[in-house]
C-alpha cells in the first residue's frame, strides 16, 4: 500500500501543474473543471466565483446612474456592444480587455475579471473603473507575462511610465488599487507596489517645429489647417453674401430709387431690365425681387405674430372670398398703419392671388404653417401674361443667373440645369430667413471660439429679460457682448454649467448674429434660444461639405463637417505661422494660397469682394483661440475662502506659497520673484476672496492703458488682462455667493478708482509690471 500511496501522491503532484492548487489551510474543496466550462464555485481568496458556461459569464451590476446592467465576459469571441441588436444594448457592459488577454493567458484574465467583480460589489460601474484593467492588460501583453506573480516593483514602475493619459497620477492609484486585490501577487511585492509614489516624467525642453507642436498637442484627429481654412473661407463667404444682401435691401427700400413689381412703374422697369438682359440689368431686377420678398415676408411675420385666432380666421375668410379691400379695415390699429402690411394687403394679394382658388390655397397654406412666402409665386400670375418668346428666353437666363451668381445657394443646393429651384428660394436664403443662416452662424461661432455645439445651441435669446446681444461684457478689453450657453458635465450627464464667450462688437461675427437676431425677432418673437429650431447643424453639415467640395490635402472630400474636430490649437499656431512675415491682407492671401497649392476655390474667394470680411473673421477667431488655448489661469482659486491662514508671501493679486520657484514661464532663472502681474499664470499663487477688489482694480488699469496706447497694451498687458478676467468669472460662477461677491468687490474697486486720493494698487509704470 505504501508504494501505491506514493504513486498516487506523485500523480496528484504532477497533475498540480494542470489542475488548481489545493489550499492546505482550508477545509473547503475546490472543484476544478475545464476552464471553458466552469471554475470554482467556492473560493478561498475572497474573490467572487467565476463560472464560464460555453465560454461566457454574465452577472447583473449596478451602474453609476442608479440603473441595473449586465456585465459580460466571453472567452470564445470578441463582443462589441454596438453589434448587439438595439433592443438588447441597454445596460450591457463588455470589458474590452478580457477577450484578448484570455487568448494570451486564461488564468490572468480570469483573475482580473474576478477582481473587477469584487470591486463592483462595493462600487457602481462607470467607464473609469475599467481604465486600470485595460492598462494592466496592455502591459501584460506587451511584456508577455505568464502570470501576475511575475510582476515586481521594476515592472510596475515601467507600466506606470508607459501611461499616456492626462490624469496619470490618478490612474496610477487606480492600478495600485486593482493589484492590491490580486491574490497571486506575492505579499511583499504588493506591499512595495502599494508604497510606490507617482512622479511625473522629467522632460528636457527643446525647440520643436510647427508640425511637432501640433502633434504634441494631441490634435491628430482634428481637421488639418488645410481643411480648417476652407471651412473658415466658405462659411464667411456665405455669411458675407447674407450681410450684403440684407443691408443692400434695406438701403434700397429706404432710397429714392425704390420701385416695386407691384407698382405700375416698377413692373414696367422690371420687365425692361430682364428683356434687355446683361449682368447689370439682372442685378437691378434681382434687387427689386429681394426687396419685394423682404417686405411681403416681413408683413406676413407681423400678421402671424400680432393677430389673435379670431383675427386670423377673419383674415383667411377675406382671402378665400377675394375680399381684399376688407382686410385692412378689420386689422388691429398697429397693423393698419404698418407700411409693410399695407403694401401686402393693398398691392400684393389682389395682384398675386386674384380669384384663383389654387393660388389662394397655396398662400394660405404657407401662412398657416409658418413657412416663407416665395416671391416667384407672388409674381407668377402677372408674369403669365408676359411670357412671349423674347421675354421667356430672357427670364430663363435670369433664373439661371440668380442661382449661379450667389455662392451661398450653391453651398446648400445642387443646381438644376433647367434653372428651376428646389427647396428654399435664393431670395429667402440671401435674406437670412432660412435655418441655413443659423447653421452658418453656429459653424463660424464654434470655429472661432472653440465652444462645442451644445454650448452654442443653448445660448438664450434673452437673459435677465434683456436681449442677449445687449449683455455687455464688463471686463472685455474692447466693447463686447457676453454670450452664455450651457455645457453638460459629469458622469451622470445631468449637471449643466454656464459657459460664456466674449464677442467684440466690431467683429464680423457680431454683425452676422445681429442681422440674424433682427430677422428672427420678427419671425419668432417668442423664441427662447438664440438659434431657432431643432439641430439644424446636423441637417446641413453633410450637404454643406459636399456642395462646397471641402477636401483634404490629398484631394479626398471630407464628406461631412464634424464640429468636434475643429482645431483647438490650430488658430494660435496658424496665426504665428502666417503672420510672422505678413504686413497686410494681400500678403496673407498669397501666403495661404501658396500653402494650399492653389488647388481649391478658396484662392478665388480670398481674392473676391468677400476677402476682407473673411480674413477679419478668421483673424478674430485666431486671436480668441490663441488666448484661450495658451493662457489659462494657473493659480489656485479659493473661491469660498475669505483669506489665507498660512505664511504665504502677500502679493497684490494673490498669496504666493513659493516665491523662489515661480513657473509662470518656462526656464525661469529667478532667485526671488517680484513679477507681481504674472501671478495669475503661476501655480504658486493662491487667490482668495479678499483679492477680488484688487484684481478688478487692476483690470481698470489695464483698460486705461488700452485707451492711451493700444500697441503697449497688446504687447505688455492684453494677456495679463485676460487672466484677470478669467479669475473674476470663476469667482462669479463658482463661489457660493458669486454674484453678490462680485458686486461688493466691484463697488470697492470702483470707489477707489473714482477717488483721486485712493490707490488700491501702484500704477502700471515699469516694463516688468
């Protein structure tokens, strides 16, 4: 029996390399089966059991939003949630690292899966929980480790130094937390890992090329400068045409030259211009069309917005009965005297509709639905009597000229060879009466400000019961308005925080949205958001990209415009690149054209009449983004603390915790910092509530320099002014009593500023201020 027992022991020992190792200190039995079928039902290592059935394990979990979900591990195939039927996707969680790691080493994959399940016993699932598991798995695969017990402190240090993540220190802690749960890692090794202190990698400053700086900025997925300049150019070209058309129409309407198609003299002139033909005559005829279109639609807007339901029904009945003379006497007093309404009811309706049922029904359908009125429709009844051979041919040429003459129409619609239009009329597009105007303004605003679509689309039409375009930015270096949108933040996607941007009043962008506001106030007097309607950006982003033929440098069309890919560093870098040896607009045009290899219509646009506005829009955007990307407040802002209680050095705008080691700029060689106006850009600074009056006072001083010497301001103070405004805005939005705090600080600073005998701060006199 002794030999048999020895043989049995030997067999069991040899099987130990295949089967699970028994626990000599536990009375529990470990049932070991094929790893593709099941694993231990009872465990001795305090990790949850993990049973793969036909290569798959499922378990219910709780998610961070409070709902339940299902986590799935599959060893036989790689699962992707998006490939599940839509009805089955809700709540599914598939750890992306498990399948690949299982193919390398099943034991490691299962141990980490059990650790994850252990963590989920006390924590709700969110996307950040799987991040450390992914990094551990990638490192194991990279080093081809055969067991977690192979890890040592040196390998762990290498793993941490491999991290490419902006929150590397936090990720290091998460990895340590995961490994602390791994039973196969030796206790002494795990103790060393848990005692490990994260340190940022040392980097040696070196001069980088423009391309290297862009690569370093992690914008590889952003549009290239080649694409961005096309987006700037084409968007600005379209907006310039709307601005010119709108202003020219207003000027023509108010001039002595104005004559309407619905006046006898105007109809005769219109017919003559088209019959004679030619660029100048077509332009004059189109001027009449635009102005008539403007007046008719503005009148219809006023009727829709002013008439109550009873009055509207009466208006409809008069038109149905062709009793056009009865309309004006039945209108409310304010409409009876309105020149646009009088023009519509007295001149247009009878000539356009007459007693033709189809015409009346078409007009009333558009009136009731809120749609634009087409000027071609209004002209049609009268034009039918003119359509002899000579006029018909000229009119067809005129129809083609209108569609081909304006870039904006071709940017949204494909041209019909017959000259017939589809979709909105070119007149309503040019007068800003379509959601294409909203799309263009949203696109340029996102491009020049760096704000995303959510923020831009949520900008209110009014704030504190005043028009948003009258919401003055009190701390801007030049007269500006402050636009405020909302941005959702946080794992639960429920916390909406205000996000603002300052827009100079003298910028092209402001002129565009001011026209948009004038049009929409009459069209939609009760709108709540500045931009109306649903997600118009989503509707037009593909058509605009295709019709303008925006392309990459290799010639491939981009297919659609993805606003999330707008360059965040692009503008600051490009501004330096293009303006380094440029003294005027023509130099800039040549530089851009040369860089883009003259291969896109941008060159033509930049040399057209839209160039001045296009360049101005782009430069404003470049300046805004350059400031926002490169100059962020580095100081610690103690928004709810009155004053410091430590031994920090007192400064004008802050307290300094380490004046011997400032970091407001690179490669500083300073024994003791006295650059007090650089403090807000230095991480050694701490700003408390007590500092707010001084910071506001300093802003007054910066603005005084701007008034006296703009060149000096731009060179020495503009960026410091920007940081000061950032700090003030943060205190206003994040302090528990931000608005009251600001009002009190502003009052203190203003009183000191107005008192010639009081100085909160020394004047800005020396070059190092």
